[in-house]
C-alpha cells in the first residue's frame, strides 16, 4: 500500500508525466494488495475491541 501513496503523489503533482502503462500496473497491484490490507485492518480493529471488552469487564 505504501507504493500506492507514492503513485497518488505522482498523479497529483506530476500529472503531465503520467505513463498509462504505469497507471495500469499500479492499479493492478493495488487491487491485489487491497484485500490483504483490509483483512489486516479488520484484525487490528477486532483486537482493539477485544482489549476494550476485557478492560471494561475488569472490576
């Protein structure tokens, strides 16, 4: 996902130097990596919920 941030910077600041093949390749990789990123984010959020639930149940 880090590479996607760099790609965003190119789109925003160097739009006159965009190469369509690189756009395609970056988006293709983002679509592959995005589900893994979402799964990791969901696991992290679930761990926070569990930690909060355990902290709330302590006397």
